């Protein structure tokens, strides 16, 4: 397991090479998409999270929301971005 949402409703975990978000009822879904290389995932609040993913020089930063498709925020060589809590 990687981490819990701030309200401890959801948790993240690795399965094969992908990161999933699960809940205590047994549900789960890919955090960003199957086959994406997740570098870092941080929770913003109990239902939203930031995902830094991709490969060197082709990184992506996406905003994920429980129950919705992630939204791409930035892409390219974005290693200078920082996560703020």
C-alpha cells in the first residue's frame, strides 16, 4: 500500500506495474490508467489527488477525482513541479 486519502476512505496500492485506488468495500480502479508509469501520487483532499506520471522528458501531471476521469494538467519535461499540501 502507498497511502490513504485524508479521511481514510480510500487507499492506493501497486498491482503489477499499475497504481490503483481501493476502498474498504473491495472496490478499486486505476489511479491514472493501466500501463502509465506513476512516479508520485498525493492526495489533495478526500476525493481528489495529483498524479505525476510518465517517463523522463515526457512526464505528465494529472488531477484525479474519485468517480471521474483524470484531467491532464501539464505534460513534457515538467520535473520542476512541486507538490504542495
